[in-house]
């Protein structure tokens, strides 16, 4: 399918898709850690009249960086499939415990952002999958700069775990659209149609979103 030319057009496209999880159009925003998933999801949510966003960082934990499919399915997918609000514990990465509970309403569009949002177990429930198309080394460097030296130990564990996850369960080949940051202008992105292979230099379609990760 042709790629939307602007973020606004992408939002309109998402709104027009058939529901994929009960009454909800569930949209995954996947990519390497540090690639800009949160920023993209935040901007899309604003264009979608405040669509709710689930951050997979709230679902994962130190002991289960990627082993959260069962929790996500039981606490999020099943309620949404029935048209009910989902309730799930939010993990505090400093306290190392689930200290609060989040409520996710069955809105017309719900965004799920985080590494692994496009995993095979979730794809049947997604109306659309976006991939933040940035080479892993560049994304990880940005993520480590963002988090600071205090999180070096965490990143030493995270990077091998992320490599193993995507080696076993790649999301990029299944993405409906790729979102790429323009190297010559930080904070500008392009939406491209799905392609195979490694991230490449962007062409043509430009969209503006705020800087951030």
C-alpha cells in the first residue's frame, strides 16, 4: 500500500482501518531501544484526538525484559477484545516493583509502543504495525546518551537481550510502514512503505514531529 505522506495522513489512515481487537484499532510502534518510538506515539496520539498509549516499559520488568506476552494478553488484549477497559500493573524500574495500576480504555485507536510491540504473538491483534527504522547501534547509542552512565549496567544486559529477541522474532519485515529520521534535520521523519533489508537513506515523504525519544 502507498505510504502516507505526512503524520496527519498517517493518523487519518489509522482511523479508517477496520477494528482489530474487539472495537479497537490496535497500532504497534516497534523499533530498537532509543529509536524514537515514544515520540512518534505521542505525536500520533495527539493527532488521533488523544488516543491512549500503552508503553511496553510499563509491562516488562527486570526479570522479564521480553517474556511478557502472557501478561499482555491476559491483562490488555482480552479485555479490549470484549470492549472493556484493560487494567495492568505499571512497573517501576527504580523500585523494581509494580507500584501503580493503569487503565486503558477501548478507544477507537490504541497505540502500543515499545520494543517487541510487533512480535508474532501480538500481530494478529494489530490493525497496523509501524517500525522506527534506525540502525540498532545508532539507536542504542542515543538511548545510552539519554539514560546516562548510571544505566550502563542495564544497557549491558539489554542489548544482548534485544538482539536475541529480534533474531528469534523480527518485527521489521512485518511492518506496514517504516518511519525514518532525516539525518540532515534532527526531529524530521519520513514515512515509507515496507521494504526488506537494512535501514537505508530516506527518500521523498517528509513529516514533522517534535524531537525526543
